[in-house]
């Protein structure tokens, strides 16, 4: 629900060079959690083939003394111990893979801890190799592993904080590439292409394949808690791939889900956050040999991130690989003649704070039979309280119970005392939205408030 139809220019960002590990000259960032911890890998020890996984402190560059995650100790392709990080949850658990004496194995660390070879090896399906790509808040991990023939790869989803169990975790030929809070997995299957499962369920060939944008192939890369999936699909021919974002728990709709490009032939989406903002990379218009550029997709438009950072920064951003719910983006670009991981932070002046009757710690529980729940937000601008409340948008997402995903506004809209479902109370300096609890039904919900396309605050509650 829009308070005003007026829109604003795209968000601008500040940029942080995340640096490298000791003695290295290369880094790339693959993920970021809600608190701003970044993961990826970087070269170390002055050797361009010595790649080590890292996890930063919140909103900080790589600290070589503390942030390297270590390895399983086995030799990598070039005879050196290596590790790579691909997923992180809110607790600071990291997943990826490292080399053992026999081959590469998937790992899951303890919260904010380095790799422990004695406890963190997830094992395999009987073969020599496994890799992990995603982890959710419960500690469930997805990836893929070779079976006993050491050639065929099968997707897996583990139980919470458990190693791979060949009896229960095998999802069939393919690889799991992402998982959300409810246990939905996305990935690529040998038969059928990209898929999204039901929560904690096997792949259902009748319902789970995502389809295409018109071509023959699709690759899934990310999923949010609403069940929206992003990735890339060929439109016509092998060279024309476009980024896509599905509706919640729906297959690809070529008429609505094609995100387009930055003017070139192809684009790929790599990450999505709770509000549906998407990041990835795309070829740009002009010379086909020009490098790809990182993009952010918000407010129905794809933006070149190079246009949204300070002029004269010395950066060229090639790929954006992850985005958190605060709109922070990580990826890789060139800076000072080196390939570097970056962290982009929105230069957004506003923050919204939920007010009673909804508790800010997410502990509120109301009766579903209740008529109306007043959802109230106050606002700060540049960290100071303000009564200058700009145009904003409210969205409601069911996070547990019933069908998970965005809730149709027509089902829960209800008139406030002023005659408007979403209004500003100038005397209280508050946004007020009267939510019809009875129409929502039993479940857990999140209400997001967005300004200029960015979520600036949220309210979380349950109905019983």
C-alpha cells in the first residue's frame, strides 16, 4: 500500500574494500548475513593459488589475524591447503568446502568459529567429494556429493547441525544451491533443470521444476523465506540468458519474471533478500568484449551498481553475489589494480522502529480472532527522530503457518479511524497501518515498511 505514488531516484551506496588475507592480493565475497558479516575467500601467504575462506566481523573489512577460517589440511588442486565459503546464517555459521587427504569435503562451522576438522566435516554419500552452498537459521545445509562411483553427484539437505546422512538426505541427481528458513531447497536436478522443493520435502517432478524464460535451460541461484527464486534462464539460444525472479512459490512466468539486462546479451541473478531486491551481474550495452557489471534490481528496474557509488572511487564492480535485508550488497570488483571483495552499504538516512502494541523483539502473540492490530512505526533520519515522514510502502509476508510468502493486500486491508488503511498520524509522528488479523489467520507474519524501495523497518508477530 503506497502512501503516495511519488517515486524517488535509486539508492546510492558507500563502498568498503574488504581487503585480503595476509600476503594475498585477491578476494571475492559470496554472501552476507543480517548483521553484516561477509564471507568469501581470498589468497594468502603471497601465493596466488592459496585460497582460504574468510568470515568478517559485522560491517568490517577482512582482519587477517582473525578472519581466516582455516582448512581441513589436505592438498588442493595445486598442492596447497584450500577452503572456500559460500553460505552464512544469522548465527555466523559458515558452509563451503575444503580439501581433506582424499578429496574436497563440505564443511559447516560452529557459530563465529574457524573450521574444526574434527567436527565440521559433513562427509559424503560414499564418494570422495562433497560441497556445500547454503545454510539456514536452523543449521540445515544444502549442496551435493558424489556417490560410491565417485562420478555421479547427488543433491543433499542435512538435518539441523548434522552431517550428511546417506539414508535420509539424498535428493537425487543434481545439486542443492540454496535453502530458506522453512527448508525449501533450490538447485539443479539432472532431469528437469532448476527446482524449488516444498519445505523439507524431496524433489517432486510434478510440481517443483521452475520452467524457463522461453528457452530450454534454467539455473537457480537464490531463494528467500517467501519462496521467491532468482537465477538465470536462456530466452532464445545459448548466448541470450536473462536474470529472473519468480513470484512466491510459483514457476517462472516469462511475461512477468524476466528482469532484463543492462543493455547486453545476458544477465544472471545471484542473490535475493526478504523484500525481493535482487543482485547479480549483466553485460552492458556496446562493445560485447566489455566486462560485465554488477547490478541491483529494485522498484521494478535494474540499476548498474557502478552508477550508484561515489564518482572517482577507483572501483569497477563486476559481480554482486549477495544482499541482506538491510540492502547491503557484497561481490567483487577491481580497485587499486587488484581484484577485491566489496561491501556496499545504502546511504539511506531513514530507519523505522515498530511501536506497541507490537514488541520490537518479535515476541508479540495475538489472537487470530482479534479484529485489528495497529502496526505503528516511528522514524529517524540520520539517527535523529523526525516527524518529516516521506512516502512509504507497507508489505505483509507470512513466514510460518499456511502458505508462506507475500500476502495479497486485498485480503487484509482494513479502514483505519481516519478512513485510510495506511496513514500518517502527525501528532504522534507515526505511520499507522490497521491490519485485519481475522483475515490473515493463524501463523507468523512480518510487516515491512519501505522508503524509496528499501526496507527501513519491520514488525514481527504471531497469530494464534
